[in-house]
C-alpha cells in the first residue's frame, strides 16, 4: 500500500491492545499506540504488592463467545491457565444462595421463598412489552418478592445509580430471565440450578492475574507502544494528538478508548458537551485482603445485596490460582465497593469498613482479623458505564460525528457500552475497528 494512512490508538486496555495486535497481525506498519500509565491492560491490569499477593481490579474471569479471542488466548497463554467451574453465590439472611438467585429461591427461608415464588407466578411480563425503565422491567419480569429481596438492593449496590433512570435493553445475556415453570420445578423438586450463563466454566491465567494476558501481548507490539503518554488535547481538524508532556503526534485515523466524555472535552467539541453530560458512570474501590491462612471456601465469588457491608461482590481470588498468593497456605479476597454521585461512599474508611463487612456477612470471623497480612486498595474512577435512559440518544449524537471525522471510539468507555461484562468483547471491538478501517471482510483468523 503506497503511503498507508497513519493509525493512532489512544489507550492500551483490552480494546486498544486488540486493535494493536490486529494491525500487527495483518502486517500493517504505520501505527502507534499510546498509554498514559506505565503498564498495559487498563481495567484488566494486575498488580503485585510488597507481600507477594497478586491483585486484579475487581473480579475478572475469562470466558468468550468469540472464536478469534479464544485463539488469541491459546497463542498467548499456551497451557499456562487454569479452568474452573463457577461456584457463585448470593449471601442473604445468613444463607448462601446459589447464583443465579432467581433460579434458586428454594434456598431461602420458607417465608421469603414463598414471597419470591408467589411474586414470580403473578408477574405479567410480556414478550413484546415496552417498559419505562429497569425498575419497571424487574417488577414485570420477576414480581415483587425477587425484586425486594434481591434485584433492587443488589443492582442498586452494583450500579450505584437509581434503577428508574436506567434502561433495560442491555440485559440480554446479562441477567437470567428464568421461566416460571423452571423456577417452580426447582422449588418443588428441591433442585439446585446454577449452570446458567456464559461463565459457568471459565479460565484464568496460572500466574500474574488477568493482566498477564495483556502483558504477553507487549512483545508483539512493543516497537509501536509508548507508555507514560497521556493524551491531553485532540485537534480533530488538523488531526493531531497533544500529550501532557507537550509532545505531539499526527494521525489519519484515530482509535480512541479513553472515556468518551473526557474525549469530547479534550477535543473541544463544544457542540457535543450536553450530549456528553448524559453519559454517566460509576467508580469502584477494590480492596484486596490477604491472609496467612489457608483456603477459606471453595467459592469463586459471592454477591452481597444487604446493607451490613459496603461491597456488592467478593472474589475468592486465591481460588482462581495458587500463584495469586505468596504461599500455598495463604488466601486472598477482592472486595468491590461501587460508588457514584448518586451513591457516595467514605473512601477514607473503605478498607476498615470492608474488613468489618466481611465479618458482618460471615465471610471472615473476628478471629480472622489477626491473619490479615495485606490490605491493598485500587481505585478505578471509571469502572462501568451506566446504561441510563439518555445514554443511547447521547451516543447516537456523538459517535456519527466522530466516525465522519475518522475517529473510531470503542471499548468499555470509548463506546460507553459494557453490556456483557466480557473482556473478550472489549478486545474484539478493537479488532473489529481495525477490520473496518482496513476494509477487511469477516472470517477472522490468527496468523
């Protein structure tokens, strides 16, 4: 190709790295990728603390519905991974309810169980019905019992945003919409039903945490990768990126993975400020708790809808790999507290409140406090884009303008969509962007 266009990628999370790897794979030469941090991986990065514990930014598991991503994992990890069958639960009323909650209401005390079952049987969800918001959809789909005991409190903690201001179009594949007959059969036959979902079996790197996947991509792209380069201003007319250190680079085509609201501001796209203000997100405080005590449980992760703890999810991280802890007789937990302007939290006390919450919820005992030898805090300011009622209208305003100006904004926050909580899907957005830019037909394969 004579005088190939220059492609610049902002951000080296899964999406940016997916785009970079695809360019390299296709033999394209004229491209660069810039990362503000000194490491790659974005929200899928991992860190090792001074005590030898490895930490992810919350609970990540590796599953995929993408053949290309599976092939890439095989190339990067080889046999250096472990495979697990999901053991996930909900902690409610001093009971461990198998996940998904709505499939396993028989594990509740009889009064609450009947409340949930009666509400579900009387629910009036219709296939083609249109609901005003996520809260209305929950009530129509599951009834008042499941809504009251789990769906409302859990989703409020997980999203930190009013449910009546959220859409429900994102739900497909992300929430178990259990049939009434199946739930009734589970209830009457005393049957456990915990295999729903794409991640019922998942992989995890044998060492290095989730971030190991993305660290192993660096040798393939290192001559094009520039770390400690934060994009502070984008000139969409002259097609130039200015970095916080004063340096610049030009581009013909830009792949952006930085948060879309920040990108609009950095680009001075004044006509789109109001649309960008409609884009809401939450933040997460991930508290790692390392103990000089052996395996605490066989569980993978647990959801906590009650108010006796600040976190909504705890991952038994040492169960994913023994290499996540410095000694085989040690264990580790990652506890996620989500907050936003709508649901603030005390950041200064989150570690203390997390440990007390683990005791309140029955994950740890008071005696276990003396076994805690590591406390590690990761603050992710941008954790999840919230599917608010105004989000899609805002995206339909901003994205066509960017595309018209040779800007592909993709990834969790570049596209402002993370509907399936799927790292592979984020990476594939970068791959797909490159294929669209270069006019590559589908039918992906690894070189």
